[in-house]
């Protein structure tokens, strides 16, 4: 059994910070569950270009509000607490936060822990691991 508390791993090597977001990686590839689980904060008044070409992701909004725009068709979907969006086709998108948003995220295949977006908004398939 694996038991972790978010407050015990925030601001440790399991928290990755970028310009528009920070993500605490609670479950990673080396936990051998077949997916990774993260609590991600999207900073207020930001827009982030994301295109997970190597991963599928599902995201549940716990707090805050914003919107997601899929670039293939220009559709905009509001995000508020209780919203789940699933990037089941490696959807290239823009994520906008009106207010700070707390999101619970699941990735398949799982992340190793040190991933950040490259210039195209992509996470590499393999990155350095977090223990």
C-alpha cells in the first residue's frame, strides 16, 4: 500500500514549478501503478499552451475557474469546480485561468516526475525520475 499526504510532499522534489503552474506529483511511474496522479495549481490570469503528444490526461477542477480551448476546432469549454475534461486524442489546447485553479490530474503513460512543457507544450515521453 502507498499512502501519501499532499502537505507532506508540497515544496519537495515532487513539486515542479513553471511560469504558469506548479504540480505536485503524488504518484509516479516508479510507483508501478500504470498511471501518475498530480495536484496542479494553474496560476491566475495565465494562458498555457499544452499539447501532450506522448500522454493522455484527465483533469478534474477542484477550485477556481477558467476555460480550455481546443486548437483543432477553436471550441472553448468553461472550467469550474466539478468539471472533468479528458484529453483523449492528445488534444492541443490553451488552458486559461481566470482565478487560481487547483486541478487533480491523471496521466497515462505515467510521468517520471521532472517533466515540464517544451516549446510546443509537450512533455517528453521519458524524463528524469523523482524518488
